[in-house]
């Protein structure tokens, strides 16, 4: 190196002087190490290494544990030592490096990684071996920085050579847990998990699994861990730790989260003697936690815990063909019931319930989940109530007394679900689907009733229309009525006048009639006296005639006289004999009568 510097500066060099300098350097064994490198010593001869050893600690032949640091070093003659210049190990930010030791003690069978020893992060090879460093994969990782590491003892694995050791480059990067996520950890080293446990309990002092040695020393278990990693960047040994990033458990507004833990400390029930249908435990214990998770995001290890969401707002469950957004009622359908009169029909029911935040753990401890509450408690409770109640009434009674049925259902279901720490807000009967044949008869009857009422209404309307027309006509004739009333009054006055006039005329006529009657009576009396005198004279004459000729003869004489006065013929004009020629005789006689004048004959 010195000779190269002199030649590089262009100084005039004498060959003899140059040879002398070379001899001096060889004699003193000068070695110059640069700033960015180290010198790996290989002793060409010396004592043999102990069996099983690869690195010399006490002048043995072979690779030496000690490295030459940057600078001038004397006494390292080329016939005794071979100097291998090695570059510094540079671990870039956001990366890490793994180390494999090729010499040291054997790793115990209960571990798979070499324990951590004081060796200045593998830069002091002598200390590593002297302090009991173990050969194989090391638990300690190299973080960002520069390291002078003996390549004869340690193999350093970086992203550039990761595939040669069965790793991926991303395995040697700083592990980042994104925001709103949680890292679920599984470790590959430590003591076995106790029988009956699902995960290793949390231990302290290991800086979130970044110090694997402390994790193992503190009694950490291999396998799934209870402890989780929160968001951030972590220097994790991929041979020791595997992390699964999951979303944090989010409890929406209007819900609480009931934690069911499969791991934790001793199970101690804190629910009290009154609660006999399940156990509740404190936070961190195995079982159902008595305190629910409030709305927000929580770093829950979902591999060892289950969070049941329980709505704290009113929950509507439909026994119908529709389903609410929460899907708890997806398996519910309209309830089929049978009435007292033997008809089967379907009805829709909506049940509104509420679960308080403090009662949510009790509900989950009793039934396991909200879906179990619906399927195993509310479904049989509501459906059986309506089936039983429908058998006590007819279909028409059920329809007509809907409000009463609904009130009774609310009271019965409220009492039933209260035993499960559930509050019944309301029970609502929706659509009722009665038998079509029965409803047709009722519909026909109703239509007939409505038609009757319609006709009655129309008839009443016609009557009112007639009354209106009459009133309208009366109103329109009011002027004529007034005129007629005036005429009536005038006529009454005229009638009174005429009556008075008639009375006067009647009196005059009566006097006149009485006078005429008196005259007539006097004249009649005179005529009657005359007639009586004539009749008496005739009667005397008839008596004298009867006395003279007899009554029969006198009668015949009087009859003949009367017939003569009236010109009555007593002898026929034509006489017909009985000799068979009567018809001819009659015709001839009629002809002659018509021809021969009869006057004077």
C-alpha cells in the first residue's frame, strides 16, 4: 500500500531504494487496513484446532477469531499469516440482517435459535465463543448500521442473498403494522404452551418481540401469542416471529362488543348468585367478559378471542317475507296458525326488542350469540304464542279483535323475554292472510251492505234535492205568492160586498116569492074546487049509465068510444085463409093496397 502511494504521487523512485523498502516492510510484517474494511487473519501454521472447532482463539492454525481493524498493523508476516480483506456489513434503514454462526456450542434441543451473548452484536468473535455462543441460526438480528463481522465465524443474511438461505427479500425488511390493524404473533421458539391453553401468555421485557432473547428468558412460549402488535415498524426476527396483520375490531355506534376469551387467567365467576345461566369473568380472564367493548376500534386478537356484536338500539325482527339490514331475521317467515273454527291462515308479525349495554354480556353468556337469541328464544316464543292464541278464537274474531290480540301478545312476550335479560319494546301484527273462500263471503256481504248504504244515501240525496227544488221554487214564487195574497184579500173584500148584496137580493126575492106563492096557492085552491066539481058530475053520470045498461055493457061502450076517438082499427085490411095460398094472397093484397086509394073506403 505504501509503495502504491509513492508511485501514485509520481515521485522519482530508485530501483535499489524500492527493493530496500520492500525488504523492510516484509521484515516488519506491516499490514494496512482501509477504513471500510477489516482484515481476516488466516494463520498458515501453528497448533491444531480442538476437535469440533473452526475458529482459532489461541494461535492455532486456521481462521483467527480476531479481525484486523482499519490502520497499520505490524508483525503479520506473509509467510505466517494470510490476510483476507473483507468489506464492512452495511444494513440499510428499513432492513435487518440475520446471522448464522458456524462455530460455538450446540443449541439445546428445546430451542431452535442460538441464545444471545455479549459479543458486540457479533463483532467480537472471541467473546461470542468464550461466552458460550451457540452455532446455528441466531436469535439476535442486526439492525440498520455498519458492522465489522468475521465472515469465517458468521454468515450474514441480507435481502441481497436471502433466497440462498430459503428466505424472501421482504422477510428481511422492518415489519410494518398499518394503521387500524393489529399484528397477531406466532413465535417459533420458547417453552411449550401449557396443556389446555391455546396461546402463550403475555410476558414482559421483550420490547414487542424485538428482543427474542429476553422473550425466551422471560418464559415466553412458542406458538400463537396472546399479545399483539399495534401499528408501527418492528425489527422482528423472521426465524422467531411470524406476524399476521388483521383489521382492528370495530364496534359501530349503536352496538357493544361482548368478548368471549378462550385464554386467560383462572376462571372466576363474577355474575353473582342470581345469574345461574352462565358465567361472567373480569377482563383478561377466560370466558365471557363482564364489561363489554364500547363503540370504537379495539386491538383484539381474533385468534384467541371472539367478539359478539350486540345492538343497543331497538332491533326489529320480522316474521314476514322481508328482512331487516341486520339479517338476524333472515330465517324467519310468516307464522301459520289455526283458528278455533278450523281455518289455517298466515300472519306477519314484527317484534321490537332492546338489549341494554350492561345486559349484553348476560345475553351472550346465556345463548351464545344474537343469532342464537333469535333462532332459539324469540322464534319459538313468538310463534308458539300466536299459534296458541289463535286456537281460542275464530278467524273473523281474530281479524275484528286485532288490537286486543296485539296487546295480549305484547304482554305475554314481554314477560317471556324478560327472563333472558331482553326488553320487549312492542309486538306488532302486520298483514293477515285469511282463507280466500271465507273472505269472499265476507267481501260479498260487505259489498251488499255498502250498496245498500249507497242506495239509501242516493235516496236521501234525491229527497234533499226535491226539498231543495221545492224551496227554490217557493223562493222563486214568493213574488207571485205576495201578489196572490193581495188578490185573496181583494177577493175576500169583494166576496163580503157580494154577500151583503146577495143578502139584500135574497130578502127581496124571498118577499117576492112569498107573494107569488100566496097567489099560486089561491089559484090552485080555485082550480081544485072546479076540478072536484067536474069530477063529481062525471061520477054521477057514470053511476047513472051503469045503472041503466049494466056495468059490463057500459064499459064496452066507453072502450069503443075511446078507440073511435083515437082511430084504432078493429077489423084487419087483409085476411088470409087456410088453403095453402096464404103467402100469395098476402103479396097480392099488399100490391092492391098500395095502388088503390083507401081514403073514403
